[in-house]
C-alpha cells in the first residue's frame, strides 16, 4: 500500500467523547491536562462538550449527542482530515444503543491513522508525548487504488 504524509499542526484539533458512566472520568482527566489542552482546539459530543466547557472555562465546539449522531459527526470530521486526535472514554462494561456508531468511529480513527486513546492511562501518555507539542508528520494510507477499483456489475 502507498502512503502519503499529512502534517498534524502544533495546535491540534482534539475530539473528546465519553459515555455517560465515563463523563466524570473525562472531566477529571481534562482538568488534570488543562494546560496542555489549552494549546489545542477542542471538539466534543453534546453533554461532554458542555461539561468540559464549564469545567475548563474555555470554548469547546459542541456537536450532537453521541446517540443522536455526534459520534458520526466526529467520524466524518476524521475522514475529512478535520480532527487530529481522538480521546474517547468508552464504557466497555455497559451496552450502548449506538454501539455500531461507536465501532464505526473507532474504525475511522484507525483507517486514517489518527492518534487515539480510549482510557485515561493512554490519554495521559498521548498528552505528555513530545509529539503533541509540535507539528507531526503522519503516514496516511493512500486509498486511491481502492477508490478507483473496477467493480463488476
């Protein structure tokens, strides 16, 4: 497979998502990492965005609630190259009515080689990485062959 280089800017666009039972965790984590997060542009699904904005006292671009399409909005932003990092505190112990949307979001982050954390420890490692503080060249698969393939009819 061929790859192309995409440069993530020093000021990254970070999507923050948390399931209901993980909202306290992501708010606590964001407060702990507030100085790093202040250097970046934040996006979040519905309630998580409102809670983060209140706690951090800084703007967060709020999308729809996850079950109402927010997960898919973030997925579309990833596919369009509009999100650089995904932090998604998901609840592996609770069945979610929009589980297929969650799986699709995680899949898109992997497809487009987006740095992603799904728990606090990984999110801490991601935020403290020296690579978070400057531009970063990431290899993104070139899907031209897939998009131009001949499909038998």
